[in-house]
């Protein structure tokens, strides 16, 4: 069930919001609702309050052994060329 909400904002901002909504074929109400849904959406958290770096270090090591001097950029471009059928151009 939808309920009505009255808000007060600056007039020039409202004009810009109405223009934006029209350009994107939506309503101001839909924009406000989407924004509120984004605000209250639970954010993903890492276990035990870890930082991202700590979490990445805690992940298990790869079981695949790669050569020490492997050129990852070169391998990437070779794989893309093979995927698109351009490997003869390398």
C-alpha cells in the first residue's frame, strides 16, 4: 500500500529533479522511493570487522602454480585475441 509523503526542498532543485525525471521517463515519486530504498538497503559486511585487505589475506592460496615471471597482461591479450579469432595478428 502506498502512502503520501510531503517534503520541502529548494525550488530550483525541484525544477532540476522534474527535468531529470522527465528525461528518464519516470516520476519524482519513483526517484524518491528508489533513493530511500538504496539508503536502507543493508550493506555487505566483512566477517569479524575485518578490513578488505585482511579478508583478502585470509583467503586460501590458489592451488594452481603459475610461473614466476608470467606476463599477465600478455596472457590477457592472447586470451582475448583467441576468443575473437585474432590470434594470428599477435
